[in-house]
C-alpha cells in the first residue's frame, strides 16, 4: 500500500544534514541509507547495528534501523527503535511520525494519534503528518476527522492521488457517494496509468447497479495491470451480478491461480459452483475454506446444504451443528437441522430444534433494530448464499490475502552448532559481534583440516573432500591421535557416513575424555543421524503454528513415531560440565530438549546461552518460535525481532505471519 510505505527520499531530505565527523560513522551511515533506498533492508540493518556500537547516542542510526525493520514487517522491532530514538532526541519529529505509522499498523490507534499530535505540535507546517493522521483516523473509523485532515493535506499538496483516494474512501463510509466519486475521478485524472482509482470507482458503480460502467473500469484496471488480483476479484463480483456466471468463475479462477489459499475467493467460487450444480467441486472449495478458517460459520451452513442435496444427511447435520456451535442464534441452522433430523427419523430431536428456532425468531423480531448484532442470524428472511466482498476494500491498496485466511507453516529450528570442516579458517571481521573463546580457538588451530563452529552445513566440493580425507587418513596411518580422528569424523559426516564418523568420535573421546568439543560434535552427529533416519521414513516432526494462535504437532503422512535424543543430550551435558562457559552448548541443549518435546526446558537452555553471549541470533530465533508455540506471542515476537536484527533473515518471514496484527 503506497501510502503506508516509508518514502526514503523524503526522509533523506528531512534528516540528511546530520552527519558525523568521524569517517567510519559517515561511511556506515551513507551505506546503510543507500541500502534502504535500494530495498536491501537486512543489509541496512547490519550497517546501522555497527553505528549503534560506535555511538550509542546516534539517534538517527536507531531511527533508520527502525525504518528497515518496518519494511521487513517487524513492527514491534521498529517501535522499539523509534522509542530509543525519541529517548535520545525527544524533539525529533520524524520518529514520532513513523512510530505513529507503526502503531497504526498494529491497531494501536489512540497511541498513534497521540504521537501524531506531538509531531504536529513540533512541526505544524509538515503536511505529511496530516496525511498520516488522516489514515489513522480512517482506520479508527473517525471518518469526519479523516476528511478534515485530508482536506488540510490536499490544500497544500493538491497533486497527490492517494490523498483523494483516501478522502473518497472516508466520504464513502460517511455515506456520501457523490463526493467519493468526485475524489476518485480526480485521482484517476492525476494518475491515469494506476489501476487503483478505476478499481475503487468501479465499486461505486456496482453499488449504484451501473454494472456495465463498473466492468468497464475493471477491464481498464486489468489492462493496466493484468496480474492485479483485487481487480479480478471485483470484476468477478460485478460479472456475477450482471448474470455473467462463467465470466465470474473465470476471474475467481485467475485469483486462485495466483493464490490458491485465498479463502474469501474460494468461498465465493463454492457459492457459484453450488448454484450451477457443480456440487463436488463446490465441496472441495468449502473444504479448503474451512481448512484455512475453521470458524467460518457460513461455510459450514452452505456446505450442509450441499450435503443435503447429495443425500449425505449425517454430514449435513454435523455441519449445521457446527454452525450452531459457532453462532447459537442461527435460527435458519436450527430449522434446517430439524428438517435433516426428520429425514433421519430423529423426530423428537427435530421437534426440539424447530421449537428453539421459533423462539429465536420471536426474540429476533423484538430486537430487530439490532441490525449489526448476532441476532441477525435469527432472521429467516435473510439469504446466506450471496457472494461476499471485502468489508474494508476501500481502505486497502492491495488485495489482502489474509482476510478470512489462516495458513499453516512448518516451523523448523535453526540447526545445532558444531565444528565443521571448511574451505579455510574464517578470519574475524572488524566490529562483528563474534564470541571469542580461547579454548575453542586453540582447539580449531590444532585440527589438521580447516574448521569452524557453525550451525549451517558447509558444503565442500567432492574433490576438496577427497584431498582432505586422504591427508587425514595418511596422518592416521602414521599416528592415530584424537585430533586426526576428530577431523576424519567431520569429513565423513559431510559424506553422510554416519557410522564411520561416530566411531571416530568414540575413539577420540576414549583417547582424550576431557575435551568438551568431542562431546559437542558427537552429540550433534547423533541428533543429525536421527533427523536423517526420520527424513527417510517421511516422518519429520515439526512445530506447526497457524495465524489463529493454534499449536499442534504435525507429522508428515500422519505417521506417529518418537525418537530418542537422550544420548545427544547426555553428550551436550557432559561437554557443558567440562566447559560451562561455552554458550553454544546450551543453545544445542535447547534444540535437543525442543526436539524431545520438553519446551520449557528448551527455553531455559536458550536463555542460558544468551546470558553467556547475547549475540546468538539463532538462539533468539529458536526461543522465539518456542514461545510463540507456547502462545506467549509477545515475548516470542520480541525474540524474533532481535534475531532479525542479528542477521537471521528468516525471522522476518515468521514475524509477518505471526506477529503482525492486521487492521480490522
């Protein structure tokens, strides 16, 4: 949504004059800002991280890092950075402005408006503040105040099409379609090659039953942007109302080709398929809708009608029962279930349903003025087979695929840390937050092949592996020492020769039982062997979350089997006894306890690792996942934000799925 995106060039104009004298600061600042302009937000964060190390009072570093996090969907992390900016410089207007935008995105409108008031007091001549406040008023459904702010903005910036689109939307919600149409016309004249204005104007034409004009506008929008799913979705509604059923299906099919999981589109297609007698495909669509949104009462109600048409009375009764469980005042569901029960010979129960329905209808008639309440479900005159439109589509720039939709995503922990063979030993990078541990550094220097501690698998070319193996085997023929055995075990692990690697670790430990890093790698190998076996059996167990906050364990192919990580845990504990100051051992224990379904203990171990070294991004990431799994979403999202800040880019995709509260 264009009006929600941070305009980096405007920010540069606002803040570009404040550079620091030291060369390093200037270079990191310019580089970070350039990455922002290029949309390379993770790289920008890396540079601003360094700036905050060099100077903890450099408020612009926190401010721009907040912008980068915002663009990655990390609203909580960006809010924390804007808080820090304001604590250092309480009169820095852009921080109030963009903190307000962030607060609006997570639905905290009162706090957002408070920030915008502060920003307006500081810089009343900055017209962009009125635009943002207008959007916030709109989202908080204060439409008259939104109009006033857009009026103020348009007075000074009369060529910004988005302002007219937003003011038009505000007028529309105030019931003034004439002014809304005027604003949409102006927006189209200002940006004739943008589809948004045509899409919005088409909705007004549809409301006025001017379906041909609506379809013309949507045809034009699609010509400008053939992949615009929102335009196709709206054209499907217009075509359907214009009796072009096949054309409507064609548009819905196109939307679902782009996003097969869009529940609202699936629901509408199911309705149309039901109406043309394509019952089996309609059932498939309803099944998918309920997979993504198991609380969609109308999907149960309408699927029950299909089951009845197909003679599947018990399935129909189950769906009507589910609809009633979700909305106990749904009189039509009681009436229909009563009819189904009669077909099944359950006459007493059918009579009870009929009586309940009649009582709810009487109650409804007494409170008929409550048009927005649940009592509307007791209105037997209402039809529930109309296509649904987006309730807030005039407020949205793009088709919001999260509406009525809950997708499951497999969540995999970042892997265990272990010493891995590499092409060359890594060199420390200036200002990088690297854990310096003399015993492990000395240990690596004594291994006869290049190695480094890493959670990520390091791929070596086959030729390189063979050269290193030949060298190690030659050394072992001369003298079977523990370091050569350890090196061979690392190399054999790369080749998935797990039994050979395990035997080498066993011999190394027998030779030198006081070396903690032998236990670390053997424990990691044993866990890797379990993972490998489970993958062969198609039985990989992963944490699964959904946007509704539900948690469960999902096993591929529905095969249930547990694996024993006791030996790996024992090795990690033994290593920690010998080297209690080494944080990665506790991180590994966190993973192993998580895999063993002891999630509280996993959190304890991740926390211990971070207490020893607070810059392990993988520990924040994994702990964040576990916390979200345990429904402590706020703490989990803070951890994921920190993980992203420390360079774990996968954190931002998880944040977007589980930490962003969409506006109603």
